[in-house]
C-alpha cells in the first residue's frame, strides 16, 4: 500500500472496532477493537514473518487495548460539557490521559510481539508480573495515599493503568526494546488526542440538534486517531525479522480471537433481560422466544466464523507468504463483519433500522475493503524504509501541539453553549 492508504486502512479499521465497542463496553469490547487494529497492521505490512505470527500479534493487541477497559470516563465527559475554562480543559486533558493509557499499553504489547526475534524475546511472565505490581502500587499510592482522584466518585483505575504503563516502559527501556517503547509512545499520542478531539466533535454535534449517536462518533475518533499513531509508529521504524511463533502459541491466539473474545461479548454484553425489554419496545410476540433467538443467533455466528477460520489456518499455517496474501485479508474483514453483526443483534438494528450510525459501520468496512483491493492493482514494492534515528524531541513537540489544540478546543467549546445536559463540575 502507499503510505496514505496504509494510514487510512489501519485507522478506519481501528476506528470501526472502537465505534462498535461502544455498544459492548468494558474490557471485552475493547479487546475486539484492539484485535482489529493488530490485524490491520499485520495485513497492511504483508510481511510473511508477521503473517506467520498473526494470531499471537492480534491477541497481544487485543489484550493490550482491553486493559484500558477497566477505566471509567463517563464523568470526565461531563466535565467538558460545562462553561468554565478550568473544568472544561481539565475534562479534555483527562480524556487525553485515559486515551493515552489505552494506546500506550495496546501499542506496547503489540510492539513486543513485533520486536520478538530468535535471539531476543520478552520475558512475558516477568513483564506481566511487573505491570500488575506497578498497577497496584500506583493505584494505592495515587488514590489512597495522595487522593489524586480524577473522576470521583467513580472508579479511579486509571491510576492502575498508569502504573502498568510505567512498568511496561521501564521494562522496555531496561531490556532494549526501544522500538516497542517508541510505538507505545506514538500510539498513546494518537489515542489520547483522538479521545479528547472526539469528545469535542460530540459536543459540536449535540449543538446541531441532529439525531445521531454522537457518543459513538467520539469512540470512533479515539480508534481512528489511535490507529494513526499506531501505524505511524510501525511504518516509520525498522523492525527486525521476527521469530516464528510456536504452533501452540498460534493456536492459542486463534482460539482467543475466534472463541474467547466473541463468547465474552455474548456472555457479558448480550443480556437476556435487555432482549426481553427490546421485544416489548418493538412489540414482538413471545418476548422470551425472541430473546432466546437473539442470543442463539450470536452463538451461530461464532460457529460459522470460527470453524472455517480454524480449518483454513490449519491448511495454510506452514506457508507464511500464502497466509499474508490470502488468509489475512479474509480473516480481517470477516472478523470486522462478525463484530458488526454482533452490534446489530445487540441493538436490534434488524428490527429498528433507523439507527443511522449502523449504516456508517458498513461504509467504514467497505472503505477498508476498497483500499485493500485498490492497493492490489498498483502495489508498492517492499516495506517502508526506516525513517532513520529519531529522538524523543519530535514526540515532545507533538505533545506540546496537542496541549495547545486542547486549549483551543476548550475556548471554542465554552463559547459555543451555556451548558449541556450531563454537565459536571470537578473543581
């Protein structure tokens, strides 16, 4: 793909995952979005060594973005709906922090997978232990000792994610995984800015009075900008030849993608009681039967996608080049399609098709497919050359620019309205 196509391809699919995540929420919804982002990067690269590790890499992306799902940010959005500069800027700034923590861990874990070679690989038990301990220590110190509450009275597990991120960064620095650290940093910048800017778009959208799920737009923007940061961190760096993943690791990763994530979204995100309420709302007869059929339909979708996924992987797993050309794009688009259908079932779109945002999901997926097949007509030769040595000065300059933009967005927001529903005051 050309550089522009690569940016759009990954950003659109990551944005799609996050828009759909809005209907499921929490860790299990974010995991699906993270998996789509990892799959998009591996597919766009078309590197056989990455394709041979696809299940592991996508699973790392899923777990990394899922970690941030423990954070609460609904009340922070309320801070940005106010009219005084301090509280609104605080709200935008803290959304950038939350989005940045999402992206740092998501980009970091994927980076470790991309930087794994035959000579050097991360000590996963040690890394996970240090991240866990770092999360607990930061949470206990910042919240229970210093009482630095970001979003009272809701969960303050942002501090746990901050501690885990610092532990990940320290591990990467000590062990020389500098590409991983760089990828985590740029993904954090993209996701952090995307979350704050997406909330600004939500505010402006609400002011239009148009009936649309503007909250969903905010989540799409988080994923889209996070995807831009992720793909920039990948294509602007020089990555070594990765080590082949063990067969058991790949099969475990594939089971995680095709079974664990969808099943968790069924068990946690598709409640029987919510389908009963939906049946009553749309006037369906036999609401119990309707609710059962909705859930059964989701299970059938998992089976329909999982069985071919396992069978084709079993046949092609020893041919990385063929995996990159044939299996990866089909798996990626099928995985995105499955998430869209899950969202339709969850929200009852098949019975109340007036939900406008659901049509945009199809446009986004079709746009990504168009980019993919367009790149096959005029493919570029080889992967991108490395951008050369880069200091953290560039990252710092972008961070400074983001802060200035957030100040500008705050000034525009507070001068545009006299307070919006859901407004909260922190200070």
